[in-house]
């Protein structure tokens, strides 16, 4: 009897013991109710939103911590659905191994840098190291992290082909055995262990939410890489569907996106900056429009990732490394190193020998123009844009976490996306396309308490995303200034 009474008393006391936060005097900006940007309050209990009140004058629940939002704008936490957490911008993997102290200082700051610009959720599309992902998740301050596990690649195809053969199969362990390449695949790898079914099963067993694939012929000195056949792609697509994994395909050309769209892809990772034989067309070709109409009709998630190209162009931008934002996002020693000749090593990959900076900038304008034209067309028909940065897309210092997202938003605005389209891409669209909308994407009871307090409205000016005051991750607040490097 005494135990029964004790158990009952604990149940009665449980709500009072819970940690509650009452965020009030804010204007609520939630993507499912953009017609109702009005004053209101939000009650958080532990890591969830339990009440949303619209209107003023609501008293704080008894015992709740009251947070005065100062009339600022409260939004859902932002989602970047294309990151690579294991890479250090500006460093090759070999350099990060040799300069471990600098790399470790970067990794300590990296999750805070995402939060600094309001990214409370990130999706790693190529989580090569489960140990590393778990290490980031164990840090005191970090975004929620989801991933696609190890990418499923075709043997000796992109991106594994750019790794020396001696390390290739250790880095890209989840590949599809191609019998046509039997002489190029080490004998210890048996065909029966590297089928599409085994590959998809490995990703599912790794607790991933998505499956990353590629259709890429290559570039530079390697332009004829093996790619999946339509039949193989269809098999992988069906296996992913059965496993409940979102199918994501890398492809930045008319050819690759046509292949993926015809294969019923769910998410296209990258905009289209290569039109093949149509590259010199000044207007958007009908062939491209017809494909984009299919993207719109099928509601395929479209990740523009304009910062892939702008991140390369940073090496011929003399002001980039002097941006005040970088001092808030990078350890001082790393920022100083990036300004040295050694730290600029990747410029040799961006520019041809003897090529001037102006020539590099001009050379990038054509693919950027093509990309803007594609995005303008998609924006005019309200496509399913997904906010994504591909941070870092390569060993470039032009893709710094957090800042890369803010720059991407400016690029998207310049390309023709409305502020509403950008906001939805970074919230509800990403949440729905990656099947996370039960927990993320809106300010509603039951959702995870990932929230951003901005001084200005993201529906009035893209610069609002640089006016963040406070970020909540699973109900825990962090003032923006506390997230800067060195704090």
C-alpha cells in the first residue's frame, strides 16, 4: 500500500518536476502558417514544444522560466540537408592528419558554427565514420545530426576514383561490384558481398535515414568514370524504398539529372550547372525546361548548392579571408594558417597554371549563369526546394560551416527564389522530404524544441538570418555570442 501511494505521488509531482520554458513576447514565424505572423508565446517542456499561444497577455505557467523575446521573430530551427562533417575546409585529409591540433580545434568549434547561423539540424550525406558522428553528438553544443550512412558507390566510380587505389576501398567500403571491372577490383572483395542488396542493407543497419548515390562521369583528368546502369539504379531505388531510406542522388548535369529523374529519385543533390551540348545556349533550353517540369510534377526535392561554385571562387576573392564572420567561426590559428601560402594550396586545383584571378572568375560565370537560370525557372513554378550547402564540397576554405549557409541564402535570393521559398526550403520542405516532419520543421505542439530567435523577419530580408539572438536545441538555449570561436 505504501509503495502504491508513493508511486501515485510521484506521478502527480512529475509535471511540476519537468523543466519548462515560456518564450513570450515574440512574433511567431512558422512555415505552415505564414499568413499568421503574429505575437505569441511558446511553452517548452524538457526537449519538446507543448503549447503554442497566439495573441498577447498570456501569463507564464506557474514554475516555468520566462524568456522575454523582446518582440523579435521566433522561427523553427533551420535545417541544412547536405553537409560533410568529417572534412576540414581548406585542408586535405593528409593535412588534417598531420596538423591534428588545428583539426581538432576546428572540429570542436564546427558544430557551434552551424548553430551560430541557426542550423539546429544537419544531414550528413556521406557519413564515412560512425565513430566521428558519435563524437560530435557527444559534444555539449551541437545541432541534431542525421545521416545517409556510407554512400553506395559503383566500384571505381565517383567519388572513389579520386582516391588512390591503395586507399580507395578502405575509404569507400560500401560499393557495388562491377563484373566488367573484375581486373581492377582487389581479389579479397567478393562479388556476392558487394551487391546492391548488401549495400543498401549496410546503410539501413547503420541507422541512416537516407541513401546517397551518384551519377557522375567525372571531370578534370577523369571524365569517363563508370556509372550505374538504369537497371542497377532501379534495383537500388526499389531496395531503398523497401528499407524506408530516402533516395538521394548526386548529379549536377542535364545528363545526370535526367537519369535520376527518370529513375524516380527523391532528392537531387545539386543544381544543374552543366547542360552538355547545350552549354552555350543563352536562354534556358526547352530540353532543360521539360526535365525541370518533371522535377516539379514529381515534387522531387531539389538542392541548389550554389556555394559549391562560389566556395571555389573564394580563392580568387581577395577579401574573403578577411570577412569578420570568419573570425567568429574558425579557431584563430586555423584562420591565420589559411592566409599563408601553405594554407592556399588548393588554389592550384581551382586555377590552371598561369591563369589570372580574373580569368578564373570569368570562367566560373557561365556555370553560375546556367544554374541561376535553372533556379529561376523552378522558383517561378514553386518547386520543392531543399536548403542544402554541401559544406564543404571540396577541400576549399570557401565552405565554412554556418557562414556557408548564410551565403547560400543570399545566392538563392539573387537567383530568383522568394524569401518565403528560402524559409520553407530550410524548414518544412527539408523536414518533409527527409521524413523528419513529425519532429521538425514547424512551431507546433509535439515538435522538438529546436527554435531560433531573430531580431528581424526572414520574410522581409535575407539579412535577417544574420540577426540571430538565441538558438534553442532540444529546449536548451544558447545565446549567439556564446557560440563564437573562443567563447
